[in-house]
């Protein structure tokens, strides 16, 4: 795959003709647009047939990259571009889907600032070119914009990360407090249940003891009552025994019978 892409670079010889003369076109203002993480400039590569392939130059203030779309890209490759008649090879990285990024070296960037025509031979079936008029100021503005935007993005990312960290810390602290509160509530509930159980046990014991005391008291009263009745009956009986009215009649006294002897 890489061979077929790089092999197409041979067609770049077509770019060395009169169309790529060293005379630069009048400088044009590049439109630099901020993105979430940097800035970009939209370019249009044009083929001999008039077909247009859109690409973009992006920067985060540290690197400048040429971004494009092409099917069946390798994961990485070292691909050439031409600035005027000079060839510059740069590292290509495959992104998501069919996107690709050509990370431009400092040498390539410096040549683009001074060059007049950008040529890419491997991006389509025919060589593609784009004017670099205004590239010196445009690339400088792109880097400055990218640096500022990336700095703000990093600051936002740091602030958002700090906010997430605070939220996570607060969440952990809240969860810990809730867990501690739940543990205290559970301990309190357990202690209250144990206290109620002790009180209920004591109350049952008190009732049992009260019932036992009541039975003991009732039995004692019953015994006292029976003893009192027995004593009353005994006293009545004793009185009756001592009252002559109730004494049994005296037994009759008979004179002794004379002794009889048959031998008299």
C-alpha cells in the first residue's frame, strides 16, 4: 500500500514544469479559523482535470499538520509532498475512518512559507496542486492562533479536570459521610433495639415476679384464713366443751352387786 502511494509520487515530475515557476503569486490573506484544540486553514488542491480535493492545515502552536481524507490509508507512512520543485517527506498518521494527518517538519514548514506552489501526487488519481500565496503570514498566524487556542483549551481542560476531581472528591466525601452516618444510625438502631429488648425482658421478669408475689400473697392469705377458721372452730369447740350445758349427762352410778358364790 505504501509503495503504491509513494510510487505515485513519481508523477510529481509533472509539477516541475512551467506551472510551478519560482515566481510567487500576489500574497493572499489566509483565513485562519479556531477549533476546539487549535486553528486551521482550509486549502483546495486542484487537479489537471479541474477536480478539487479539500485539505486543511492545522496547528496547536507546536506542530503544523496537513489533514486530508483518503481510503485505505496505512497506519503510518513517510510520504512526500513538493513545494515548487523541492521534495519534502513527512510522517503520515492514520486517524479515525479515512482521515489522515501529515505532520510537517520544520524544514517543510519553512519551505512552504517561501514557496509558491504545493503539490501532492498520492492523494488522488492525478497530481494535485495549490497556491501558497500568502503562506508566510498565513502559517505564522496559524501557529499563533493555534498556540492561543490550544493554551485556552488546555486551561479549560485543566479547569474541567479540576472540577471533575473536586466533584469526585466531594462525591467520595459525601459517600463517606453518608456511610458513616448510616453506620452511626445502624449502631443507634441496634442499641435502641437492644435497649428495648432489655426493657421488654425486664418487664416480663417484673410481671412474672409480680404474678408470683401475688400468688404467694394469695396463698399466704388463704393459709391465714384457714388457720384463723381453724382457730375459731377450735376455740368454739373448747368453749362448748367447758359449757355445762353442753356437757354429756353423767353416767348412772349403780351400787355394786353383791358377790355371789354358788358355794354358799
